[in-house]
C-alpha cells in the first residue's frame, strides 16, 4: 500500500486571513523572527497497489475537482515513501 499526499495552498495573490492572524500571534507568544505565515490543507490518500502515472493522473483529477478550489488554490501531488 502506498501513500499519496496532496498539499493545497492558497494562490500567492489571494489574501490569507488565518495565516495573517497566526503571524500576528506568534510574536505575542514569544516566537520572534517569523515575518509571514500561509495556511493550507494536507490530504493523505492510501492507495492499493502500485502508484502508476495513470493512478497519479486520477488523483490529480480528484485534487482539482474535489480537494481544492482551482480558482483560488494551487495543489501539489507527491508519493510519500513508506
């Protein structure tokens, strides 16, 4: 069984109010030197059998239609070694 990870992030030109709130809270909590934070989502998909190019194409399709909003988000798909 293999694991495929889909990371979803807001596009750089989209405002990230949650990331901004975290960035403003960090210095108050004693974490200095962090100038910006962007918040995103991570999906881990367990896949039966071998991860082929065809299977990765299916997962990219799922990421584009279900896991992300391609208007405001970018995503990456990668196979995570066991």
